């Protein structure tokens, strides 16, 4: 991604500032290096020459090397301040469009107005600036989708807000950016920017109640889900929040990944995850339930059912 062509209008001022700092820093580096080389060559002393007399109190020099860096720092401070305000428009009077809550080690994603609850994949309409409230259920995490701009910490008991916008439809990958335990590296995130029509359709599908299982296998899976205490950690009803342990599995087939990016959400990927979560994401809270191959097959049929 070229630095001057960011995926979010909110990262334009940041990228511009980066370029200015890079150029200014480059000019200073070149100037200092050139002076060093020129002076070293020009004033090279003969091996047995005596030390020159020290020189003190050159007022012009003192003023120059205090005022030039001071001016540079003041200019950069002013530019940074302007960028800080530009990328952080006021949130006064706005309620969050999306709530993202960090867990060890996955992301809970809630759309309060639409009554949608999902995990690890955030759908947004392209071209619209959304207010995201960042929360944490346990330790400090950090929300970061590099192509869409800033990162911000998710602090237990201290919600933060972040503006999120993608200029064009596309998939933007992110990651937790604050070490949060064993599987910090597998706390991946996907922001899927849809066209407004696609987003509305996605939101409608996600808010709709799941259809009753249509095959015997899926019905069997539904029973296993209830009898193996899956439901004590995972919600499956659309819009329901999980009992604070595992992600909602409502309309799971809408997601491309499992376990915050550690697995692929395909029937084979889900089967591997159910069979032995420890192999895919060691130390995650998902237990190995010692399911038989038939039970795994039934659960996959139930959970991956398309609406
Ligand atoms: Cu969550 Cu690192």
C-alpha cells in the first residue's frame, strides 16, 4: 500500500505527517552527516600536532544550535496537534455504532442498534465513518487495523472510542497490539468493508433468528450442542451475548475464520478445531470435549448451516 494512498480517510493526515517528519528528519540527517565528513577531512590534524586552544562563548553559534532544533520541534508539535484533532472528531452526542470487546484471545463485536452480536470479523459499510467503543473483558488489549489508521488500547473498566472508516470495500486485517497472554499472537481481526447494500443485507441476515436445523445430522448436532454444555460458554441465538467466555456462534457460516484467525471456518477447519482445540490454539479456553468423529460431524452440520 503506497503511503500516500491509505485505505481510510482518517489515516490521510497521519500519513501526511509521517511524510513531513520523514523528509525533515532526512534533511537533518544529511546535513549532519555531510558536516561531519567535511569537517573530519578538512581539519584533520597531523599525528604529532599539539591540541588547538579551546574556544568558548561563541554567541552566534549558541543561538543557532538552540533556535534551529527548537523551531523544528515547535513546528512538529503544531503539526502533530493539528493531526490529533483531525483524526479524532468530537464524539459529543454520538452513541457507538459498534462495541468491540477484547477477550483472551478473541474479539466480541456488538451492533447495539441492529441487535447483532458476532466475533472476530467486523463488517462496516464502506465510506461511512463509524464510532467504535473499545472495551475489555479481562486484560489490556489493543485494537489495530493498520490500513485503517490508528491503534487504541482496550482497557478494563475504561472504555475508549475510535472512529473507523474504510474508503472502499475490501478486507482489512488487524491484530491485537498489546501483549495479553499466551495467544496474543493469535488474536487476529478482520474488518470487512462492504458496499452499503451488502452491509445492510449482512446486518439483516445476522439479526434474523437462525432457521431450525433441516437435516437429521444438524438436529443431532443441536442436541449435542445442548448436552455437552457448549451453550454455557457460547450463545447461538442471533443477537444474544455469550455468557462472557466464548464468542457467539450465531450465523457462524458468515465468518471466514475461527478462533480469532487461528483456523479457517470451513467444515474441515471447524472439525479440526472441535476435535482438538489445543492443537490449533494452545491455552485457549475452548476445552477438548473428547467428541467422537460422528459427534464432530453433527456439530459441524449444525453450526455451519446456512440460513
Ligand atoms: Cu489481546 Cu494481545
